[in-house]
C-alpha cells in the first residue's frame, strides 16, 4: 500500500474512532455532568429532556463509524476494493455533511462542527483517487 493509502486509512480510522467517542458521550454517558459540559447542557432537567434525542443521535454516529470501519477492513484486505471505497466515501461524506448541518444551528456550533467534520472531510478527499 502506498504512503497516501496508509495516511488515508489512518485518517478515516481516526474519524471513525471520533464518532464512536461521540456515540459513547451521547448514548452511554449522557447523564453524567462531565458530558453535559461538552454539550453545553445546563442541568439535569435539560439533560433529561434532551436524552432521547442524544441517544438516537449517538447511534447515528456509531453506525457511520461502523460503516467506515467495514470499508477500511475491505480496503486493507484488498477484497471488494470498489465497494470498500464506496462505503468509505459514503460514510465520510455523511459525517462531513452532518458537521455542515451542525453549523446551521447557530454560531456556537462552529467549533464542534469543525471537530466532528475535519477528519472525515480529509479522509474523503484522500480516498477519492483510490
């Protein structure tokens, strides 16, 4: 595998790991005050109200991460390379698009959108030539 291929795999793997981390925060650790601070949740009452939405959203992040990882496994294995590329491009594009949508929810969401969307965007661009 070329150096570009290795870098592309590493970047997409990091994007997937980031989205797994977001899943853990939103779907598993949501009711912990340390998680509230990350998402600017003010108190337990607000966390309870947002809990179903965060739980569901966390699983979206997990499923995109799983798709990206499945694509990476197929790509590195060398089997179904076109399907692997399509899966990786779809998942990283979806991650990037979700970050773009996040920016439309208010000026306070630019930083989280950059955190959430930068690695997938770079991974998408790096996988285009394969």
